[in-house]
């Protein structure tokens, strides 16, 4: 598989023309076809080429989404849900043209049920919007993929991020969804009960479906109480292996760590340069603990002992919010920081996830592979989940380099799958990883295709993504 | 909907005869057609009538399951996976006859990955078998539905039980499944990574599918470290309302309670009589806390304060294993204890689950309904999840009584669904609740039927269950 091997989607010119006409009449200036807005609604985040939709529509409620879906279904025109466009795998590209459904006007927080620790939101609400809204309730929404993504988009890619090790991913965070299916009908996948054994788990089927099965128009999300106390800090290690062993020991001892992030030496250098910091430029773990005052101190001290056993440390930790925020801002900026290592380059982010026992081995082999091939590719990882990213900095115009990067990515994904892992822990398949689905899922791909075909016969929802063959 | 309104499944006599012949030849005395074994493989747990399969086959591995599936598929004969037969909703009944696939010989524990906190088992392994096997590893499998059910059966009904409030349900516990689909092909739904964004969540689609989409032949399950310390106890309350308010406060404060079980006054009376105990015969909470020595004491003391605020208490708690075991044995025996209230009766267990804020209201209305209709029906609940059971004791031969119980169950399920809950938190739909699917899921039932039809065109897998219309 080559990175450029996208799934081809034929353009249906006649259908597109008809849908443009319908949406223009129905949505007035909430339907736009200008070049810049169309380009902005194609993929803009990585080296993947931009593929513009033919128009962008801004619905304000479920009924309007039904109108759009019915128009696209009647004329067999692609419909691509759009949140904030922060996908790293080309999810919002329009390889066969069609309509981008921008959810930014569906941004109401419909209910906060503090007693039930849940809330109901529209898909265009971003995670930062939600947490701002919750500020005075003592509750928060924990899933944090770095970017200020929309919650609809986060559900669609089964996103997670730095604190999934404690709070889970969007798989666990979504209690229920409302969605418009290809027949234009609305499904509500569940009530608000914490658990249910009533029928197929349609919630979990739509979470991670990347907009290929329906358009999410409402989400019921689990919330958590803001912890009484938070402690955190950075801990250097002599080797990556030692850092990974400390992670395994922490998880095995049942320390309820909220965040445990692996950053390799090269990435530490980039962070220091970009954020003007002076952390040790060796492999480090960034940690955070949530709990009672006594609890977070106990957790931090337990971890310090674990680190020492691995010749790591000193583990400098603090409960002072300002210092912790500085630390996590640096960690979150690491994507952008990486570009100081090769100014002007485009980035390709990998996203393998493994059983944690294989993490050290996989990271070490990957570092060796990067070095052997002369690539510039710092590493950060959500180590508690066995998930790590390399950001390969490349010149997409240099064919030889692209070929080398393609081969590297293929080896990395193969390595992870062979270790019983996955090619994507949290970014999704989109266009960029569709070529690895067969290797990872075998006959499962046929099952997925059967489901897709049964629920979206004419392949109108986000065609050209996820299932390649 | 009446409780007797089962989905009718036509018998395919010719196909059944052919499959009996095939299995007899292929499995020898691991295929049985004697009356008593067939009856034992129909439903035997509740008032639901027994419907025998035509034969029972005991495969020993995935390949043998493929042989059986292919035979049933070729001749359009029902295939009903069987674990230990503890379903409360008639899941193992054979309304159109066919083959019961007994997984009891697929009972190997294939791997324990201590570093990754997971294990790989065959579906016939029971949860007690697994925990016995894990005893020396410092790990345990937490999901505990009471019965010593098979893990394949627990996955199929999305089971949970008393400590789901802390450790989640089978939805969270299953990392990956191997299953034989209707085309006879094997699917492995995922690797062993903690999280993945690679394609549709086939794991969660099969968990809770009640054997209607495929036959599970292998499960990868998450394990947890045995907590350093455990505390627990029983706390009486003046009213059910007060007990439920204490539960809400406990969850909201983020106390990581491992078990928080509601038992009403009538059930306490049954428990005392059956287990020769002298607990207060008022509404009670049974609690358990897991953590460090200091942690479990802190949690128990915090809860005691919450209880006091609700005029509850005294909360007598202990860390002594023997006393705790006595307490939980009494709680787990409550199903059988109930029958002392009406010896010779048959039981019907309800299973609604609600947003926790509605729990007190729903339990109170249900108690009033029970009293107004002169029913004998004690209540126990997994209160931390908003899930509670009534065990209605009835004479299934008394038509008037059956009608009265049917109307009661319909009102209870309607009450829960109207409160944004579900008619089943953990038992599944099976035959007993299929009539409530449309009310609970609306158009979602059509989506489920579309999926079922796409993946099992000839409806061979457990027909007559779950989706009625």
C-alpha cells in the first residue's frame, strides 16, 4: 500500500448539480460554494492532499440534517460530516466531491444532568466549550485529544488522548447518540442509563464509524467530578525501556494515574526549543494524579519509588496549578513544537497502539528504524494505553522521501499489528490508513463492509474512507 | 405485549433431519439427542416454558464450531449457543427446534498476560473457573452476575452485576472476540491493545448480541489487580428514598465504591429467614470499597457521614474477609432467598435500569404498584448503576395472576423507559422482553434488524430472540 493509494470515488456530476440546487433553495446563505470555504472544509492538517467538497451546508438542527441526508440519498451524492477539521487522516476530504455538512451551528449544550453525571450536547460543541460551560458545576468532561475538536468529530473517530488511561476513550464517554441514518430516519441509540443489555450496541457501532453510517446530531456524554486535588510532574529516564517499565509497574500496581505520557529525547529537545524550557533531553514521562489531597501525594510518592527502581528520576512533582499547566501546555504543543526540528516540513503522524508489555520493544525498534533511515520523527505516547505517535517530518514534493516514509509507516503498522496491536489507537482510519484494514482485521473487513452496505446502500456517507479492501 | 407472546419460529423438519444426520456422523457421542439432555438445554430458570432443541452438540474448538455453523447454515436450521443455562430471559430456548451448541468442552484458559492485565479464554470457562486459575497472579476478573455463568454467555448478554459500578460491565471487560459468523468464517474483532480506532467496533457489536450474530469461540478479557485492602458493610435507612439519595451523593463525591447494593425491606426479611441472619428489616445498602489500607477506611468513613446526613446508619463496616464474605453470600443468595416468601412459586425477574437521579422515584412507584396489586415481589438493586430487580413470585398456572403480573411488568418497563432508562440493565432481551424493544428503541429496531439480516440472512443464529417488531 502506498500512502497515496486513496480509495477512488467516482463523481456523480448530475446528482451533485441537483443537490446543490436543492440545498441552495433550502438553506440560502447557510449553504456556500465559495472556493476558500470549500478548501477549508477539505483536509488541511497533514501532508494528505486537499480534496474539496462541492458545497458546505450549515444545518442548525436534526430536522435540517434529515433534509440534507434525504437530498443526498435521493441523488446519490456524498455527504461528509465536518466538525472542526482537526482529523489527521483526511476524514473530511471529499474524494468524489459532494456536500460537507458543517456542524458548527449545532453547538448548543442541551442539558447538564449533574446528579446523573451526564450532559446532552449537539455535535458542533467543542470539548473546551463544554468544559467552560461546566466550570461552575464541579464536573468536567475528561477526554482531551489535544486539539479543541468538536464532540461529534471526537465520537466519530473514537478519540481519546492524554487521560484515557484513567477516564477511558469516547467509547466509554458516549452514553447515547441521536443520528440521522441513510434513509433519513432518526435513531436514538440508547437512553441515559449507565448500562443496558437491550439489543445491539448501536451507540458503540456509531462511535468510531467516521461518519460512514450516519450523521450524529446529538450526544449524551458521561461527566466526572473535578478531583479535589491534582498532582503532576516530569520524570526523566536513562532509556526508553526504563521509562516503559515504569509505566507497566505503575499500571500493574493499580495506581490510578490520570495521565502518563512518554516523550522521547528528540521530542524533549523540540519541546524545549519551541516552549523555551529546560527539561532534561532524555526520555521522560509526564504524569498527573487525581484524587484527595492525601491520595495524590501518595500516588506521586509511589511513582517516584517505581521510577527510582528503573534508575529514573528525580521525579519533580507539584500540586501547584500554574506549574502543572505549564507542563501540560508544553506536552500539548509538542505536535507544533516538532516542526522546529525541520522548518517548512509537512507532518505525518502515526498512531500505533499495543499491549503495554510490547510498548518498549516497539518504540525501541521504531527509533532504530527512524535512525537507520535518516528520518526526523520525534515520539510521544499515551504510554498507559500502549499508544504512541511518531510525527514524521517530510517534504511531500520529494518522491524518494515520500517512498521512504511510506515504507517506514508500513513497517511500523505491521510491527504493531504483529504484536497484537492496532495501526490506530485514536486517530481513526480515514484515507491515510485504509490500506492497513485488511492486514489488521482479515475477514472482519468483510463483516464491516456488509454492515456498511446494509445501512448505507448507496454509499453516500463519507465514501472513500476506512474500508478499502 | 403479553409475556406469552413469544416470537414464532417455524420448524424446518427436513433441514433439521439432515443436520442431525451430519452432526451424528461428525461428532459421535459428542452429539446427543436424549430427552433429558435436550430439556436441560432449553430454558429452565424462570416461569418461561421450556422449548427443547432437537440435539445438543459439544464442540471442542473453533474449527468444530465452523463445521456446525456450516451444517446449520446449509440447511437453514437454528443454532443456539449454550453456556451454563443461567439466562433469565429464555435465551437458550429453541422455539423452532434446532441445535444447541454447548460450549462446556471449550473451557481452556489459553493465556494470562499478567503485564498487560488481560487473558484469553474459551467461551465455556466460567467466571469462577477463571478466578480460581488467576488466584496466584495477584489479578482477578471482576464481573460478577451472581450465577457462575460462562464467560461466553456473559459476553452475549452484556452481563454485569454487583461491582459494575467500579469495574464496568462485559462491554468494558471484553477487549476482543473470536467468533464464527453465519458464512462459517472466523472473525477476530480486535487485537489486545487497550484502545483502537480501526474501523467499526465489532467487539461491542457481538457483546450483547445474544448469540444472534455469531458464535463466540474465544474471548480476550481485561483483568484487574486484586486490591490491597477491602472494606465493606451493611447500612440501614429509614426509607428507600434516603438510601437512594445516599447512593447519589456517594457517586457524585467520586468515592470509588466497588459495590453499592440496594435491598428493600421485604428482601431483607427474605434474606434473614433464608440465611438465618438478623439484619435490620428496613431498606439497606450493602457496600464494598477497594483500595489501600488507608483508602478503604477513608472511603467507609466518608460513606458513613453521607448515610448519617440521610438519617441512615449506623454503618457497620469491617475489613475482615470472613464477615464480608458472609454479607455478600447473603446478598448473592437473595434470588433463592426470595422463594421463602412464597414457597413453590415460580419467579419472574425484572431488570430495569435508570439514570440514577430517577432511581428513588422509580423504586418507590414500583413498590406502591406491587402493594396495590397484592404481588409478592422483593427488590434488590445495583444502585450505583441505577439498576434494580424485582423478583415477582407467581403461580404460572393461574391465568388471572399471570395477567396481573404481565400488566405489572409492562408498567414497570414503561416507567423505566419514560424515565430515559431501559427495560434491561444486564439480563438481556431474549424471549421475555422482546415485546419492549420497539417501545425502547423506535427506529433503532429497524436498524438492528437490518444488521441481523445482513449478517445472518437465513436467521440461523438464535432465532426468536431479541428483535420481535
